[in-house]
C-alpha cells in the first residue's frame, strides 16, 4: 500500500514538474517572442532614424542613378543634369525622339514630373560608351575644392570634358573637368561674401 502511495506521489511530482516545465518553456518562449518583437521594433526605429539622417545628409540617389532612372522613363539620353538640395530633386534634360525634362526625387528616386518639347539642341550625352569616370566622381572633384554645405550643382558635357557649376552656402565654383580621368582642368571659385560685396 505504501508502495502504491509512494508511486502515486512520485507520479504527481513528475506531472507537476512537467506542468512547471511546460510553464517555464512557455514563459521562455514568450520571453523570446517578446524579445524578438522588441528587436523588430528597434530595427524599425533604427531604419526610420537612418531615413531621417539620410534626408538631412548625403543624397541616396547618385547622379548616375538619377540619369538612368530618367533615361529608362523616356528612352532618351541625358544631356544636362542639375541637383537642387533645397527641393531635394534632380532636374534632368534628355534628348530622344523629342526633348524631355524630368524631375527625379533625390532621396526617393521617383519620377515626380515629366515634360516634353519638340525642339532639340543635339547636345552631348552625359554618359557615353567608354567612360571611365562616373558623374558622381565628376561632381565630387568639384566639391572637393569648395567649403560649406551643398546647395546645388549643374552639369553638362562638352568635348573632352564636363562643365560643372557648384554652389554651397559659402562658395560658388565653375569647373571644367576632364572626362578621361576626372581631373580638374580649370576652376573659378568665389566666396559668397564676394558676391555680397559686389551687390553693394
């Protein structure tokens, strides 16, 4: 009889242990799930933070990417490119069956506006076969010469190089940049204060 009671007690303890173990397992799982949800929330917060930081820092869409987006949209070739940091957009002029003016979001990469015109100027395409220097590198060459935060720049292509106009909150610069290696062939840099003095 005592053996049966003891066996029953052991069975009860075993069952209780199983229940406690199951409860602990559930709690542990719940903890893991909660931690996973917390991690996801942290990742989302970090992603949002990165998004905000990107919009106030360097542009997400490179000059080359913006050109490709506009060319895919129109079937034309880009001949002029501008970046306006205040408006956070690229303005791209293209030539194909007709002339196109396309706006591309500097951070989103979305085409926000497209216009067409029958008149074409037959300008040099910005991107050509055999190019070894990216448009982004061309702009970086000029930016390396100026101080301050970028406001805007404009780029078009001439024979053997690029005309680049840059403006920061401190200086303005006009450059001719060799298309062979991205080096600066000529530069004309003015401080914003000089412009203010000229206006007085």
